[in-house]
């Protein structure tokens, strides 16, 4: 098997309006950045297979091109997907999106690695006739728990979104927030709309500022069904997290990607659970680290499209410690997922695809509808490398 052509499609799929409408958000509300593009990757081989990948939002064109030119002519069956290395252009990393909100230090890799790892694994799975979760050691579950999601909304609007999620079968919701939001009123509104068994996670993206403020809010919410506080404080001081955890009555979660950061957090006792992000192999390895520490995880996301979401389902299926509600929710949040058959959700779980590779098919009509004509620095929106 040899990669003979790589097609790259730059796309922009807007968010659905209801859950994240900025006109309904609290002033300065945190909503997903809608102008961030993605790339859909197709790796074509000399024996007729095509592997699909999807970049993280906002990945620069030059990072994708560097990786594509490097992989052209390579044999995916003779590469280590566990330790995939791609040419790295340090100027290509969006520090805010890839580092500051996720790990203690920025992640040092080509930001298109997520897409190419998935596409390579899709090829290998197809070649051997097995789903990707088999390449990760086999599945331990046939469905993955998922929770609903909302940006920062006023209490009444947020209660409507939470109720919508509950009616879709979800048993919990993750909400974005800052300290100045009416957080108690928002949680109370969800509680009244959805009842005591509907779980609520709060994610301020490190914007609660101080331990005292965090503890005061936690005390006010102690009688509500709060699942976790995720990243309440800046993550440059994990000892502060360890101290916070000693006093907090609500489980504390850290959103991380680097193995050394996860190891430090475990050693310091800085978290109860982890929200893990990164490549499939990274999340799989970190999930085993958490399991050894008798901790559980969920798989974070960027409210992505169907290709990345399918890859998340595979890694969650193959990771025993992934028992909390993951953020695999893109098809409910975006106008389209760009795959022919959407992932199947039942009773708040997403079913694990069983077809070879990713087990999904690219929707070319949708791809055309959401194609972007031009990319960075005048690059075309759709381009190929071959040889």
C-alpha cells in the first residue's frame, strides 16, 4: 500500500443557531468561534483505498500542506500510528486554541496531526477489514456515554437547551461560564426544567480566577446535581489545583493533552477526573494512565464534524477508563456533519461504528455546499498533492 494522492478540502460549517446563538448569550458570552475553518483530508492509495481525516478548527493551511507532502508515497501499514511524527512549523500553531486552554504548556506538534492520524488509521483499518477500535486493542463497550452542551446563555434560554438535550435522550449537559454569570440561577433553571437526575458540568475555561471565588460558588451549588467543575483556575499552577481539591465538595476535572502534565496532576492529586484531548493514540495512552491511578475520563472535543467525532467514538470504545459523558456532540451543534449516515445516538449514548476503518462515508454533496473558495495567503480552498 502506498499513498499516491492527497486531496484537501477547506470547509466552513456554521453552528446551529439554537444552542449557541450569540444574540441570546450573556454579554461577552462564550460561544464557539464560527469563523474558524476546518480541512477534510482524503488519502488515496495505489490499491484503491481512501482514508478520511478532519483537522481541528483553525488549523493553518501550511501545516496541512507540510504534512501532506511528507506523507505522499508512504505506506500506512509500515508507519507507527502510536508515535506519528509530522513536519512541524512552529508558526502554524494557534497557541490559544491548541495550548492555552488545554494543557499547562502549548502542545508541540504539527496541528494537522489529528486529521492525518485518523486518515492513516482509516486506511489501515480498511486494508485489514477491521474498525479503528480494533487497531487500538479492541472495544470494551459498544456505545459511549455522551452529554449535551451549551454556551453561555441566560437562565431561561439555558433551561430550554438543557430540556432539548434531555428530550433527545441525554442525561447531562456541559455549560460554559465565567464567574460574573448568574451561575446559581442558571443551574437552578436547569434543575427545575430537567429534574434532579440530570447532571450539570461547569466549564469556565480557567476564568474563575481565584480559589476563594471557586469555593464560594461550589458551596452555593452543593445541593444541585453538579457532575464536575472543569478547569476553574489557570492551569499554570497545579499545586493550587491540589489545594483546591482538598476543600472542594464537587469533583474537579482538568482538561489536558500532554502526558507529562497528566502525570504531574496525578502525582499532586490535582484532579478527580480528566477531560482528555489530543490524537487517538494520545487519549488512549492517557486513559490508561488515568486507569492506573483509579481515575476516570471523558473525551473532549471542539464541537466537530462527523469524521473527527467518529474517531472519538472509536478511542472511547477502546479506553476502559472513559466512563464519563464525552463531548461527542457535533452533529447536534452544526448545520451538517459532512458524512452520509450520521452517527447513531440512543438514550444518551453514541453507538460505536463497526465498519472497516472509521466506518463512515464522506458526503460529497455536503462537502461542496460548505467548501471555502480561498485559504490562507491566497491558497485555493481545495487542492491536492500527488506523485
